[in-house]
C-alpha cells in the first residue's frame, strides 16, 4: 500500500485567493509529480521533481508553482486562483533508478475556484 | 513525443459480460505500459503493468492486458465484469524519463 497523502481533499475558494495544496510521502521516494485532471479529461503532468531543490515544469503549462525543500514534501501553490484553475490535482511519487518503476498516486485534491 | 489513445470514452456493460478496453500508444523506443483504475471517490490505483517478457500480463481482480508491439496496443480485458468494476480506467505509457503519459480514460459502468 502506497503512503502518499494530499490535503485538502476538497477546497472551494474565491477568485484571487492564494492556495497551497500539500503532498507528502513516507516512502523515501526521490521523484515526485503533480498531475492535473479536468473532469472527464485525461491526466496531464504539470510539475515534477527528481529530488530536493529540483523542480521542473511538465507537459501542460500551469500557473502554479512547486517547491521541494524536503524529500517527503512537494507542495503546489497558486498565488492568485482563478475559475480556470478549477480541477483535480493529483500528487504522485516513485523510486529513483532503473526502469519500470511504479508511480504511486495520492487521493487527489479537488479545487473549485468561484 | 509519446502519446496514448483510449478509443472508448464510456462503456456500459451488464454484469457477467466480457470487457475489452482499447489502448494504443505512440512511442519509438522501449516502453513500459500500465493500466490504472480510479473507483468513484477514490484515488488512482495500479491495476497491472508490463515491463518486458510475457506480453500477456495478469493484474488484480481478474484483469489482464496483452501487449502487441506490432499494433502498438495494450488492451485491457476481463472475462466477466462485476458491478464493483464500475470505475474509470486509464492506460499509461512510460517512455523517456520516469514520467507517465496517460490516455483520456474510459468510464466503465456495470449494470447489476
């Protein structure tokens, strides 16, 4: 069973607010990811990290930012939320090295911006 | 560039019917292929994966998938579905690096 946690699970906020989605994993994985999934649509990678102090943008452009100060923690921040940011955000992690490593997902954070 | 296509967006079956969900990918190198499932209100879970060897892969809950390299396909199958299989199913490809590219997902509804 994977140990990766996201908070909050559900959040409704007003336009212009700053929000941070938390993601923590207790597996000691070096690699962590943020995916975005709009209802009924596919998953898109928006950020990833290969270790502490390493962050990169993914395939889908996103106005969010991430940080990786600790191995186990990979928070995602929106400085000024807009209705277009309404989506589900999924955090994931995987081990380093070798091929074929499985990626483990958190339960997701549902964000609604009104 | 790598991409994954799932042709069926919605599938409705009766219990005990057989299931096959299509997945085609585009990538020129060595691939690792996955099927993930997301039950209503729950997080993504790994159903099965193919890395190498036997192209017929068996996963949890009676699911299996067959990797056909010549067809760039990795279809998911189950001989007899149950109501509890109602979920969204995602095919995913890991090519370059360690990141997954997902298909659009297929929503399966099994009627009791």
